[in-house]
C-alpha cells in the first residue's frame, strides 16, 4: 500500500490486506471483528485488538476517514 502524501510504502499481512479491502464498504469495528473471526478463525479479543490497532494506524496517517 502506498501513502501518496508521504511516499511511504506499507506491506500488509493477510489480515490487514483483508481489512483494507473490506473497508471499500463502510463497516463498524464490531462488524469487522465478527467477519474477521470467521475469515481467519481468530479469537474475539485478538481480532478486536488487531483491527482497532490497524484502523488507528490508518486514521493517524489520514488513509481512511471515520464515519460517525
């Protein structure tokens, strides 16, 4: 993934890539967690932690917008 503003390139693991593609359609964190648990057979707490962390990174770099 390329941040056009900074020129930085990010390599995404499988779950981050899935989240990035999933965000083409708006979704709540709880929806993402439920879908990730099924997709990757993840524990609820692990899925929540990884998704929230990745979303926070994307938000802090202005790569996504948070919809209220």
